[in-house]
C-alpha cells in the first residue's frame, strides 16, 4: 500500500500524520471489506455516495489510528497515483471535504508516522464508536478469498504462466474441473479423494458461472462486477458473489476462488462459451473514471 509521511489532516481537533490513502468508489474499493461497493461502505458505516470517497489513514500526535473520510475523490486519486510512481505528494484535504473521522484503520498498514508513539486505537473517551480494525485474514474465508483474487488480478502474467496450455482453448467453462481438462472422468490412477476434490471443483465452477451469467440479466449490487485496464485491447474483469470471486481477462481465461475450497485457484478454460460471458460482464461492469 503506497503512502507518505507528508501532509496533515484535521481529525478530532488534532493533526493527522498521513500514512496512506485508498479509494472507496463503485469501481475501486478495498475488496477485503466486501463483495461490492455497498458492503464496503456498510463496513465503515458510510452512505454509498455515487461518486464514492477517499479514505485517508494516519496517526494523530499521540500515535492513535484514525481514518479520515473525504468526498474529494479526485484529490485522493491524484495522491495515490503520485505515490505509485514514487513521487512525493502532500495530501492535505480541505476540512470542508471531510465527511467523518473514524477511529482505527479498516485495513492493515505496515508503516508508522515518525516521532509519535506506536500506532494504537484512540482512547474510547474521544472516539465516537468502536475502533475500526482490518478483517481477519488469518484463516480462509471471504476476506482472504477476495485478497487472493486481488493478487491474481495484480500478478496475472505470473498466474497465467502456470497453466499448461497458454493461448490454447481448454475445456468448456461449464464442464471444467478446475485444471483446464474436460470432464471426461478421472484417470484410472486417481484415488477416491482426488475424484471427490475434482467433483467439488467442477460443481463450484458451474455454480459460479451460472451466477455470473445471472448478473447479465439481473444487475447485481453496485461494484459486484468491475472492469479495469489490461494490456492491448483487453480488460481485466473482477466479479464477486456469495462465496466466490472471479478474475478474468476478456481475451483469455478466468480464475475462480471459492470459500469452500480453501487456498485453491481454479482456472476456467476459454472454450466457446467463456468469451461471450466475459464480453457481457464487461458491458455491465463499472469502470474507474
């Protein structure tokens, strides 16, 4: 997570030493907080504004953690882009743009402000409500599953290289067993446990693709399907639903992660059906401005 120790923001009558910032918009939000934009806003107790928010995370002079919510999304976006390019940028939102100052941090932050005490939650006497805390990602579940999908989208080329048939159409997506092979039955050498695991993966993939197709006919909550830049004329698609996450390139294959399959990444071969599904999802997806 990019950040800077430059800039201060008013928070609870004290200066906030800015450490980092993230966007909370329909097209770009910390997916660890929810499957869609509405869930992410609810996790922070915020109304889902159409244009979204910027979240500024930092420490006050006593070292306490604060999350300042601002409605100047462009200002925060420029700061994040500058930090990502290795440039210094003073993020100091005008007090008139501050929507709320929330105690705690909703995300894990690996840095701390110099010259102040170590990060800690604010004194409950000055905090308006319980302190925010990052979702538990120590065990497999929705939060860790969504973080895994984030990593695949970020490191697509690395994950794609692990598939045995790069650039070659694999099995039909609705009959893939999660290994790029068609559902023609297990090899004789497979034991019962392996067969059961393959069957579970196939069933999960069918369910996810069916639910994703349903999104095309009945639009899901805002942010459930997002489209972002990819090399060439392609787009990177991200879709989430109850218990699943999907990451795909519109010109390539897809990967699925399931709550019921801890740590497993299930590739879906391109086949004849996946391209049309991805094209349809891209049309209904929200995109960064």
